[in-house]
C-alpha cells in the first residue's frame, strides 16, 4: 500500500510541476472561465452516468475524457486547475451518495494527476509537431489520433502499475486481459470529440460546442442504459439458473420440472416420460457414507445426461430419483433409449474416495417409461404419475428392470432386464 500511495503522489506532483513550469494560462481569463464552466457542467453530468467500473479496490472511469481539447486551448496550468475542481466535485458527490471506495481520496489525486500529466504531454507533442503537418490533408486528425493512442497507452501503463501495487494485477495474463479491455473505438471517438471541441473553442462556436457535448452525453447515456440492461439480464438469468438448478448434480431441479411440464401440457406432441432411481441406494449410504452416496448420485446424473439430446430434459425429482422428458422421439426411439440408459448404468461404475482409498462402486437403476400424446384429455402430471407407477412396478419385478407403457394406443408393455442375464430382447 505504501508503494501505491507513493506512486500516486509522485504522479500528482509531476503533473503539478509541469503545470507550473509551462507558464500561465494561454487565453484570456473571461474566455478561460467560460470554457471552464461549460466543461465543468458536462463533466458533472457525466459523473452521474455511473460509467465507473470497480476493478478490485480501484475505480476506473470509462467515460470520454475531454482533457486534451481543454489543454490545447488553455495550456497545462489551465487543465490542472480544471481537473482539481472537477475531480474533487466527483469525490464529494461520491462521498455524499455513499458510492466512494475506501481509498477514494487517494484515487482522486491520481484522477487529477494522471490525466493532467498525460494530456500535458499531448499538448507539447501537438504544438511541437503541428507546424510540420499543417499543410498535409487530414494531418490535424492524424496527429490527434496518434496523440490519443499514445496517451491512452501511457494511461494503461500507469493503471497497470497502480493495479499491481494494489494487488489486482499479478500475472502477465492479468496485464493482457486489462489491455484487451481497452477499446480502439473508444480511442477514436475520444480523438474525434476532442478534435472537434478544440476547433469549436478556437472559433468560439459555443453553440456547436454545447451541441457536441449534448450529443456525446446522449450517446453515452444510451450506451450506459443498454449496458445496465444487459447486465441486469445476465444477473436475472444467473439467478434463474440458480433457482432452477440442483446444486449437487447441476441438472434441472423439481421446480424447473413443474415449469416445463406446464409449458408442454396440451401441446399435442408425443412425449416420453421416464422416472428412474438407483436400486438399493440406502445400502450405499449405510455401507460407506453420504459423501460417497452423493458421488454415486452425481455419476448417475452425468451418465443419464450423456445419452440425452439437447431437446430432452433431465430433472432431479427426488433424492436419488430422476425424471426425463423425451421430445421429438417415436415410441420405438424412447424404448431404445431407456434400454441404453439401463445398460449404461449397469456397465459403468462410479468412483469415489472413502477413507483415503479410491472406490469402484457398481450399481444399477430401475426405469419406468410412459409414452403418450399431450392433449386436453391427458394431463402431463398424470402421465408423470403413470411413469412413477411403472418405476414402482419395475422395482417389484426385482430391480434393474424397465417397465413401459404406450399411452398413445393404451397398450401396456413390460420389459425385464436382468443384470445377470442381460440378454433378453424386446419383440416389437
């Protein structure tokens, strides 16, 4: 923390020394004050847009900086005084609204010193090179873009150093991620805005200057609102996923199952509903512990999911019980799938750690499949009850079994698969 404070104070002192050494304000005081208050008005408006993004424990302001156009007309001293007033306004505003970070006062000195120093460098480069490119077509704009690219690069170096001292950037990948976050489009927009503002200031076209400020403000406000809308949607989607996801297996939970059932009810499509659970699961918990049991449940869910398609649904509907909704499949396809699921579970053991040893746990599961057409006469929840009854029937037949009924033609069909024989075929 000491290095961070020292670095920020050095930048602030350097910017102040450059401002004092560079000489007095280069325009008349009335003209300076007029420009000062117009820039201050829109700077304060931008501070209310909340374009500040918190990285670690440091705030970064991603709004457009108009310091380059101001320093070109008023000189380094004029810009330094402006930055002091505008940045301390932001500081007191954030303190009042409770949005300031823990080291807001210290960061304010960087927000004054950093932009003032970098834009002062841009000032000396501009007036040093402009006489040589004055007659070149678009030389003015090329020089401004080059200055903005250079000052933005130096700003990135300063910020990376600050973040490193603050403990937010520690690796080369962190540095690269930060550099990638800087937009070249924002750099060009900054160069064009400052270039136009400087022209309007030189010609004292106040109406055009204010119009450009208003246009940039409206564009920035629209971008901020869109960004907030996207962020809110991301957060809503994340919370929705949390509400609809089983924490242990990362598949859908029973709440989401009810939602999907309501959506699929009375759709006139043919649906296969499978209810399945692990055979003699209590014995696994009693033999080992619940942690091992959780590993088996996770393996069971992952194995089931691996054989499903994107338009199928898998839900954890109970402790070791799962429900599968099959869509866009024929009755024969559903039968084939449930056969594959039963065999895959039987032939794919789970692995878990128990008392510092790796266990290989073989287990089986029983399945109930009900195939039907969703319509006004057959409620999907009743179809689920049929599938659950078929699971119960499979359990009573000796476990590691599949029990099936075709509700479309109302023809029950029961199939048994023995874990010992595993050779019985279904005749269609």
